[in-house]
C-alpha cells in the first residue's frame, strides 16, 4: 500500500520548480545506447575480416594464374616444333612452303629441312607433299632445300609431290622441281625462272639538295653498288655476270628436275610466269589437283599430318616485342642480295 509521500507505480512525478530531473534520465539513456554501439562495431569488424579474406583469396588466385601461365609458356618454349612421333599410322606428310624464302622466315632452309627430315623419317609417312604458296626469295635457301629433298628421296625411297596454291614463283619453283610431280590449280601462277638484284640511285636528288656523299673504302671495289654514289659501269658488269651465273644454276636445276617433261621455248627461262593451265602445257607442272586430291587419289593416304614447324607462343612474343630493333637494317641488306623472285 502506498503512502502519500510515495508515488504509485506509473504515476507522473514532477520535480520541484517544474524542471526535469536530469540525473536519472541521462543514466537511463547511456544504458540504452551502449548495446547498439557495440553491435555496430562488431558488424564493422566482421565486414573488414570478410574483405581481408576476399583480398587474400584473390591474391592467391592471381599468383596461381601467373604460375600456370609461366608453366604453359615454358612448355611451349622448350617443346619441339615438329609434333608427329617417329612411328604413326599410314598418312600423307605435309610440309608447307609459305611466304618469302629467306633466313629467319617460316620458309627458311633451316625450318624446311628440319620438317622434311621428320617427315621422311616417320615410318607411317607414305609420301611427302610440299604445299607451296610463295613468290620466291633467296637462291641459297632454295638451293639448300632442293638439295635436301633429292638426298632424302634417294635415302628413304619415298615419293615427293608439290601442290601449288596461289603462287609458285622463282625460288619457290626452284624447290618445287625437286618433287616427282607438280600439281597446280588452273589459275595458279607458276614460273618466273630468273634472278634479280634491285636497288635505288639517289645521286641526282642529292645534287638538287646540295648533299655531298663522302665515302671512304679500303679496297677499290668495296663501295660497289652504293646507292649514294654514281653507278660504275665496271661494277654493273660484274654484278650482271654474277646474277647471270646464278640464273644458269637455276636453269640447270629446272632441267634436272623436269627432264623430258619440260617443253623448252625461248621464253621458258626469261623470267615470265604462267597460270597453272599454261604451266602444264609448257611442262612446268604435271596435273591439276589440290592437297586433298593428292593425298586421297595419288598417295592413297587420306590422313594428313603437318610437319611444318610453326613459331610457338613464346617465340612469337619475342619476335613481336624484341626482334624489331635491327629489322630495318637486316631487310635493307637482304634486298641488296640476289633474289629468285
């Protein structure tokens, strides 16, 4: 039972002078807010922990990804470019001759000879097919490949066929005549049996610009064919005799490869080229047919295995990003050399 001096539960109590009682109210508010702040701090701590765990997982993921990439590149870098094994089922062995025939290209003698050796040595290869699409290039590189084809044919007793796509000109034809038969499309370009050595002369331009050429040589012929000096007739005659000799070497190789099939005319070795249909008439090629036709109907082995070495990923990256430093100089020097194209 309450007394007049003690208010009952739930009764409103007004303090003296009409002002609120600050002490009890402040104490109650502090007690009510404390759990909320603690909850927020705990939630913030959990969020930070989750973010750190996620960051750690991503770091681990990227490290593993980089490790995997390094392993893949290393595997590609040190793996052999020629894939087929020494023993396989009966098949047609393919070697591609594409683009310019020169050092440091896919159609270099180094690449082609390695592919040819692997193709001939594979016991399952019933024949070797050269699929050619090339405008020609270095007579030295083409001559090395031609010699190697004839050597491997005699050693392994396997036939060799050349299949021409768009073009088989000059140095490419130098390689093709080592084959037992040459197959073309009726619209292929075949021939261009000749040699060229090209360059430019800038003496007139230099005179107009007032530029003086100062060339010092040890050896009276060391500056031969210098594009910034007047042409020397003696040097010109010497260079002409040299490329004529290379031309005669080319002619001899063609006659050796084609034999009685060649229908020689005054234009045969003039540097002209013909479409596939006319090339057959001139004895420069044998029949029309593509790779699949030769594999199926001539070799009688429809399965085709490509022995051509191709640049792996690491080599492509190296050539793209690191090998461009001296490319212009190398190209300029290469252009000065005699070319079968």
